């Protein structure tokens, strides 16, 4: 295995991880900003008010994007196993 293949695999791994986590992370950021603005406007400082909407939003995003995330993960795994199989030859 040469260095270019190792760099490609490392980059592809990081890109796939970013692609898989992006919907959930973006949802948490958006919901967090909305809840923070709501808390600032109403002067409510309750920690559960910040946690519960994030959990619900992440659950909905998980249900909506779960099959796509699984497909991306399976495609990446099959590519990695194909590289492992080719290295063994």
C-alpha cells in the first residue's frame, strides 16, 4: 500500500464521516439557536427547554435520513473491504 492510497482512504473516511454527521449536527445547531433566541426573548432559563427540542429534532432527522445514512455507510464499508481484498493479492 503506497502513500497515495493511504491518503485517499483517510480523506474518503473523513469525508464520509462528515457527510453522515452533517444532517444531525446542522439540526442541533439550528434548533439550538432557535431555542436560545426564544429563551433570550422570554427570559426563561430552563435546561430542559434546551434539551428536549434538540432530542426531538435529532429523532426526526434520524427517521428522515436514516436510510440514506445507512446506504452511505454500507457503500463506504464495501469500498473499504474491496481495498482490503485487493491489498491481500
